[in-house]
C-alpha cells in the first residue's frame, strides 16, 4: 500500500476449496475460525474478514449445500448396498440405517458446508479493497454494505 490503494491477494479456486475442506479460512488459510462445532466466529482471527460477508442470512445456501451433499453420498451408498445384496435386499435395515445416517451425516458435514460455501462465494465474489477496508475498521455484520459484483 504505497499510493493509498490496497492490493487484495486473490487465492485460486483450488486453494479456496482445499482450505475450506480443512475447516480453515478459505481466504487466508487461518485456523480456529469456529466458535463451536456448528458456529463460525464473526471474523477470521488471522485476516479479519467477516465470515458472513455482511449478510445476516448468508449461510442459508450452506444449509442447502449440506443437504444435497449428504443426500448424494447416501444415494450412492444405498444403491451400492442394494446392488451387492440383490435380489433380496434388507429393506427395513436400509430404511432405518439411512435415516440414522442422514441425520448424523448432516450434523457431521455441516461445518464443511459452511466453509465450502464461503469458499464458493469468495471465488464468485472476491474480496474488494473496500470490503477489506471495512474489515480493518471493524463493525458488525449489517452495519456496512458489502460491495457486490
């Protein structure tokens, strides 16, 4: 920052996704972005970006992403199990086990869905110098309008 402009480092899509799958900040790779198992901190402790990017309902897409990912995983697992046990698959066992796995899978995959959703958003809508300036000066989610592409 020599002439008053801020240079924003832009990680590659691969870097964003790999960091997200490691449950790190997709932007900088910083650790400890979770306040609890299911809740992100307001800001990344390393780079300071708002993890909800200025929108109170930001992670609604992560819920959908989580549900679709778990359903696809279960779909292929159930299809494989039915194929292996054909012609007499144990339908009752499949019903109860998949219901249990759907619930536990959604809970297990939720943190990954949140960080991956953030990575996808950063790939589509990269951080702008104005957004980073807003992060540097603090403020709560919703106090500043986050620039959109």
